[in-house]
């Protein structure tokens, strides 16, 4: 049976809310520090291991590939074995992948270890949101905690470039991965001590569907990353494109058949669920594409890893400011207004950067535009997360969290790959910058349309 409970929930331990929140956010904090810190280390990795531009894209997207492709499996495993167990297991796998990254003797070995890191993240991410949903009964409190959770993640993202810059400058790029070991171990211990067990549900894993998703996403990644280097009409790229389309078509067919769907059909009864997932894809497309682009843009101007990290801090910290603001707004007016107005301002600033940003633009003007845009998007993100989790409720929290984060990571993967394509195809930063921000503006415009059409006004704490 898909929904039968096989284990009773343990009594809820009285733990200070913020301490519980920190415990459940520590996995994502570790992952986000890793992602943003790696961007500041790209130039050093390229020199140390002789990694070309396509290899650097794989270093970033290899992690995202397995993360996104296996998130749904992570949600199913959390249902079957309990989110607490799967959360701790995911942290363990991520630590192992980090150690192998730190010891990597070549670019290919580093990419393989990044794939393993993604597997670990796919296990602990949906479990953390599920545990968070069970920890807070009141919807308004849960909305505030989701906002604070996003802010913690945003702070870690903001700290990532500085942490990475300092580590690379003082100890070399390998230290970026060693730092994950103590953070991950702390997360395992705190979870064991503080987090209560939650109900387990017998659930089919739909291994064929998960495998089809992995194949489709891996083939799509190959097309997007290797297409500019090998040629869009090369045999390998065309074959990968055919494989991606075939695997995606078979997956859709299996999902429509409804025998063992990856997502409960009840989630799609409310259009806001699919719309918010689309918004998650588009926001991450823009945010991580922007981070990859600006990291290389700053470094090509002569900045080292530490200088790059320092210059990225205000841009990344802006997300945390927006997240903290959004928690209070969402609790008062619901999820739609912060999503609508955040995306609207983000779109406006992306257009400003599209028409105004040039290689000779002073750094302070770049910072002002990026900070305003990222604060606005930071306000929109918790509303998006709360929309998905409120539609899902406790019954489908694991599946909904996995679906949202899978879509967001696929967005990040595609965004980074598209920025890599722009850098391959478009000569010089004079043309690259407007082309890149045209893509970012388009993503925010589509996201805004999805919210306007499908996320309806509701009372605070509702969808």
C-alpha cells in the first residue's frame, strides 16, 4: 500500500524552535556554502587540474545533476525509512563525496566526486523540509520558520564566496571541500540528539521512473554543456538529444498511466503546486546562472579567489535580507504578494542590467543593481516554498519537498549550462553580458506570469 503507516511517530521532544531550525538547516547550509565557494575556486581548479571551460561547467553541474535527478528518490526513501534516518544518511554520503573531492587527482576524478556529493544532497534535502514541516503545527509559525530557514540558507550562500575565497587564498582550492567534514558531522550528531522520529509510510520507489529521470537529465546536461564544444550537430550531441527526449517521453507516459507515480496525483489538484514548482525552476535558472557568470566575469578582470569572494558577498547577502523580510510579509498577507512584487522588481532590475551593464561599468553600479534584484527575489523565494508545502500538507510533505527542490536544481543546472553556452558562442563580454541578462529577464518574466495566473490571493497562512 502507498499510504499505510508502518511506524508511529515518537513523542515530540521539547526543543527550542531556533535550535531545531538550525539542526534541520545545517545540511542545506553545508551544500550551499559548497556550491558558492566552488564558484570562487573555479580559476584555481582550472589551473591546478588543467580543466577547460566545459570541465568547469561539469564541476558545477555534475553535483547539480545527481542532486536534481535523485531528489524524488530521496523523498520516496524518506517516506519508507523515515526522514530522520535518510537525512543522516545523506549527510554521511555528502561528507564522503567531499573527502573524495578534496583528494581528487584530476578533473575527471573531481567531477565524479561531485556526482557523489549530489547523491548525498538528494537524500538530505527533502528529509530536512519534511522534518521542518512536522516540527511546527501552526501554519503561520511554519511560514515564519520557512522564511527564517530560507534566510539561514541565504546567509550561508552569502558567506560561501567569502569562505571559499579565504580558504582558496590561504590553503588552496581543496580546502573548500575539507570544510564540509566538520559541518556534516555536527549535523549528524545534532539530528541524532534533537530531532524526533516521524511516521514511516510504505511506498513504492518506482525505480524505472527514477532511472528514466536520471537518464533524461544526464543526456540533457551533456547536450547543453558539450554542444558548444563538440558542435550542436555532432553525432554525440545529437544522440544525447534523442536519448533525452525518449527517456522524458517514457517517463511522462508512465506518470500518466498512474500505476506507481513519482508524485501523488492529489498534489496537482491545486494549480498553485505546479506553478510554484515552475517558479522554483525559473528562479534557480536565473540565480545560479548569474552566480556562475559573474564569478567568471569578476575573475577575468584579474581578481583572485579572495577578491572574487569579497566582491560577491553583497550580491549573495541580498538574498538573506529578502528572505528575512519575506517571512514576516508572508505570515501577514499570504504567499502571493511577496512572489508577485518580488519577481516584478527582479524583472525590472534584470532589464536595467541587460541595457546598462558593460565590462567598463563601475563595480559599485553592478553591486547596486544586483543587490536590489536579489533582495526582491529573496522576498519571493519563501512564498514559493510556503505555497508548495501548504498545498502538500503533512500527508505529502516529503514528495512535495522533493519535487520543489528537484525543479529548482534542474533550473540551476540548466542556468549554469546556458551561461556556459553563452560564453562559448558569444565573443567577448560586451555581448555576453546583455545576452546573459536577457535570459535572466525572460526567466523572471515567465515566473511572474505563472504566479499571476495560477497562485490565487488567499488569507495569511493559506495558499
